[in-house]
């Protein structure tokens, strides 16, 4: 375990039944921790033990601040008895629950300790020094970090003027690539491509480069309100070279329980599986299986977070800032000064926002917390945006 992860767990404290609805399970701040481990983002410090003890509003990682739903918590608690003394023979039930939810077979599902584990394994399975990873700039950093670690080459394709993944440039770069990481909605821009655009993109890449695998990351799927958007699962069922990943860390509020999965062709999943290192535990599996069936709770969470997101977007727009068309549980706003400067000013006022996402140096990512947290945070944003800048904007 790395130093930063160790200190995270120390900060979180010893887990017990009483902590099951706490920040420990929702693992607030973990995404930022994961990104910072090997990132060269200058001047960014995720919260340490001292900060965690302060009443700070942590909206620096894309989590669901409300935590797991009641059905998930009940299922988790039910396993914290003698059943927890057994090896996790009931874990396959989760693949069955996920398969049922999507109308696919359990062999089309590969469960991991977070979707991050499955994505990392896919990078290891399909990229190499001669088979590049194609990724976006900016996007979620982990796949490119994994590729660089195994000495695979990485082609970073800058997002377009609308902060959307550049389909034409990505298609061109995909020729001969091992894996295309296609984050839809994209973190940190929150932008999406429509079902029609994704289908055309996938079919174009497969026609030009049949040996390339395309990973459609749908971590933020549940938050999307754009009616032209749809899941890529039917594409993953049709084309063996396409996989979709999802996670329980976002709308399900279970980032600390570490559950995610891929959906795809059994042979493709079999190629990924040996590169996985995690071992799902019974508590997480039971909670996830309960949560995926609790569609009413998920819909309620989505609506609540969307309402709070729209209020946060208004704060920035009223201050004259451009805001990306976010279809996720975070926003990206042009704060008209280095994001680092904005972040540090917010932090001094007790609000911790997202890391830098080069090359969008003037854009700040703000994850959506609870409505109470965001009321306080929006007041802080207004004050910071109204204060004179210390650095000239670009
Ligand atoms: C786009 C995207 N994919 C995957 C993940 C990994 O999530 P997890 O490993 O918690 O499932 C994240 C985490 O923030 C993300 O932003």
C-alpha cells in the first residue's frame, strides 16, 4: 500500500459497523488521492489528517456525499456477522445481479474492486510499447498513468473547443492502438457524446483498426440528462472489441466499498481478468447487489444532485464564468484566473475543490456535495470570484 493510501486509511480510522454511513464508506477525497499519487499537478495537496479533522467541505473528488442508500447499508450490515468469517463464495451473486440489471449473462460481467481496477487491468491487457493507449486531455488520469508505468506509449488527444472528446482526432489516433479510453461523460469536463455519435465513432475505429479495443467509461452514466445520450452496453454486446465500465462509487455513494465492473464479450473479459489484483469482499458485494436493484433510490439521488448542480452552475454564470455542459456530478468552470489560485482561496475559507486539469489551467472542477454543503460552498465561490485577482488571467 502506498504512503498516501496508508495515511488515508489512518485518517479514516478503524472501520466498524457504526461507521457504515460515514465518510469512510463514501471515501470522500479518494479520487483526488488516487490522482495525486503520481501526478505532477503542482501545488495541489489533498487533505491530510489535520485538515480532515477541521470542518472542511470536501468537494475535491467526484463522490456522492450522501453515501450509500438504505438498502445497500442494510445489506452491508447483514454480512457483518458470522457470514463475514467465510471466504467470499457469495461474490458471484453480484455479477448475476449486474447481469440481470442489464439483461446480459453473468459471463458478460467482470467485477472489480472499483472500476479503476478493471480499467487498469484493461490497459495492461491491451497496451504495450508498440500498442499505444489513446486517451483525452484532460480526462480521468488513471489509464494514462497505468500505460506510462508499463512503458506503453500514450496518445493524448486534447478536447475540442466545446470541451468534448475530439472524435475525429481520436479516430485518427486509434489506428494501430491497443486501447482507446473513451470517458463518456468525460471527467473533468462532464461533457457527453450522443448515442449516434458514439456508435459512429466506435464503428469507424473498428473498421479502420480492427485489433483496437475501445473502453467506454460510463462512471457518471446515471447523472446524464441529455436525451441524445445512451449507454454503450449494446455496442459492447455486439462488438467483442468494445467494453463498458461502470462503478458503484458515484451515484450509488459507495466509493469506499470499492466496487466497479466491465460489461463485454466473455473472451475480452477473460483477457483482462488475469491483470486484476483486487479481491472483492462480501460486504461490498452484498451492498452493491442491493444498490443496483434500488433504482428508485438511484433516481432520487440523481435528481437531488442535479438540482444542486444547477444551482452551482448559476453561481458561476452569474459571476460571468463560462461553465462546461456537465452531465455528471461535478462542474468545470472557467474561473478567469489560475485554478490553483481559486482553489487556494476557497480552501482558506473551508472549501476544498478539485485538482488542476492541465492544459485547462483556468478551469476549476467542483464536485457536487450535499445541498447543505453546496449552499455554504456557493457563498464561498461568490466571495472568491468577487475578490480582486492576484494573478492576471490569460
Ligand atoms: C471517469 C472515471 N472512471 C473511473 C473512475 C474510478 O472509479 P472507481 O475505481 O471508484 O470505480 C473514476 C473515479 O473518479 C472516474 O472519474
